[in-house]
C-alpha cells in the first residue's frame, strides 16, 4: 500500500554572497505560493535559520531541503 504525499512548494533562492539575505521577490513568491519552507543556498559553511521556516544552507547541504 502506498500513501500519497501532498506536494507542497518550497521557496529556494541561490546567493553568491557569504552573508545572504532573501530578496523581496523571494518573500513575495514564498507567500503567494503558500510555501511552508524556504531556503537560501549560499557558498558558506554554516546552516542557520533566517526566519521562521526559512533557512540558510551551504551548497553542500542542499539535500537537507527535502527532509
């Protein structure tokens, strides 16, 4: 038996900066699409929360988005 998962969009923005901030368009899309999670991917080495349910992730941790 298979359980069908509801597909929910996530917002993703990729930055080159080591001190990334989400752009205005990220937040607009996040709200308009009804995202439950958001991620800012950057070339640094630390993962940390930016806001509630929005996280900054190093590129090497990109697979953490689907967990």
